[in-house]
C-alpha cells in the first residue's frame, strides 16, 4: 500500500481521535505531528493525518499553514478526504476552509461538527453541548480559545466572505435523492460552505454519503470521520491488478485458467481503436480504466492482458501491417495502452498489489508510474520475485514480476492468492 488518503487536523489530540476512526474501518493510519515530516514519508499507510497546529494561531497563519500542507499532499499524490475541526468549534474555521477551497477543486465543503456520543449535536444551525448552546457551555470560557457563538454560520462567516448555505435536519433526513437535490440547489446559488444539522449517527452517515455524491469535502469532528472512513473502505478497497504484455503461450494458459476464478475479471484491450488516431488510442485506454473500476467496485481483482491467444497475436500484427505499421510500432502501441491504463488506474484506485508479466511491459509500466526501480524483498514462487516500488507517487507499492515463459499453469492464480494471503 502507498499513502493515498489525507486528513488535515488543527491540533494533535484531534488528529489522533480522527485517525482512530479510519483505523477502526481497517485502514492503516499514520498521524504526523508536523507537516514537514511529509517530505520524508516512506512508510506504507492508507491514511495519513497531519496536525497543522493552527488552532491557537492567527487566522492569517492558519490559512498559510493549511494551504501549504494541502499543496504538499497534492505533490505527493495524496487525496484530501477529510478536514478535521474541533467538535466545539475552537480554532480558525473560516480561514482554514478558505485555504481548502483556494487550493482544491471542490464544489463545496460540508460542515458537520456533531459527535453524538460526546453530547455534540447541531440543531437549527446551532451547536449544542449536552443540550446546552455552545455559548453557554464551559467552552465559552476556554482560556486560549473561548467560543462565544453557537451559530455555526455566524462563527465561520467571521473569517470568510464565501457564501454559506444551510442544510436543515428535515432535509438531512429526507432521503438520499432529496438531500442531494437540496445540496445542488445551494451550490448553484453560490454556496461554497454548507452547514448541516445533525443529532444522531444515522444523520452523520447520510451527510457522509451526500458529501461523496456531490463532490464536497466533508469537514467535522471524529463523529463524521467514522462514516467517511466507511465509504473509503467500501468504495476504494485495495484491489489487485495483473498486467501482461506477454504473448508466450505459457502465460496465455495461466491467464486462461485464472479467468475461471469467480473473483477475477480478465480484460482485453480493443485493438480496433488503437492503430489509427491518438484519440482512439486514448479511448481504448479509458475503456480499460472504466471497466477496471467497475470490477473493483464489485470486489473483483483484475487481469489486463495484451493478447488472449496465439491467433490474436497474428490478427493484431496483420491489422497493423494493413495500416502500414511495422512490427515494433504495433508493439509500442500495445505497450502504450497497457502503461497508460495502469497509470490512470493506480491514480484512481488504491492497489494492494501489482503484477507485471513480460519484460517490455514491465519497464514501460514502471516508467509510466514514475518509479525509479524495485527493491527486491523475496521470491514467492521459483523465479517469481516480489518487491517494493521505489520512487514516484506509488512509492511503496508491492509489485511482483514474472517472465512470460516462467511458471506452471497455476502460477498467475497463485500470485493472486499470495497477495490475498491465501497462500
């Protein structure tokens, strides 16, 4: 696994209590005390939570530190999936949301600081602590950061000029389609920040789903984070990808056997699309990417192969020849489709492992991933090593390489079983 998801918090204990929500859903989670540590990050985690320590600084400093952290995440290929704020609204909420919206391409941010288990709820846009308005609770007397405003829209509005919308409790509970329609209406009216009412766990789950459906960044305390983590775990579950550029009949037989496995989908590029124009080649790549995504959502692992039989090799060569392409030009286009698809798939999905079959395909794909090499870790089958990708956005990804003529009929199936922990 490589770091894929990012969370930004404004203090360390908050970073830890949000981090455990992702860990509870099976996501390996790391909390960093300083944003600077991102530059030397070499461990393999699903989620990295960064403490910016911006709760008790000026609004200007909070904006700068949060935006700098977001830029570092982007440069490392880490997607921000959650903005952690205090469940009692302490800190620089408006300034930090400004930084998020200025740095990222989002339709809006949805703010739901409720944490029912800790007595925090939001009713009529007002934060309640054990059924008492926040401004009348002990947090109004906090020595470092007193909060004397219960109405979330007013509090955020002190640090941002962006339009703030409001999602009432009745709307939250009105059903997925109705919630999404209301959110889209608010966004169309110019709202970039939407404050949501919430009293229960069920409300939080609905808000988390709406954030995913409507391209909004969820923002809240540890309460909402748990349901965001559930969506990551279901919708972005680690999957295995096998890519074969080999035309060797040994590999063709291994993949044909794997095709009979119920949890494996085998995909073949549409080579009618790749030899004429760049646009058609790109269409063939995106078809593989989309079909892979569909298979991942269904819980399947995916094998992409260059050819499915010895006859198909001859057919592809004849097609290329009829278009005036030399044998090496045909091979280059095939490898471009495979490497282009893998680059996009790896960017969109968290891979648990990558298997590369055939030397020409392997080196082309490694280059597409921006990798500088592989650290060899072990041999899982005779002549079949497993290692770790070094360099690029997918540094730390586990990778198996196999020569086209290596192995018995069960080799590809056994590689997949190894990654699944079945062997």
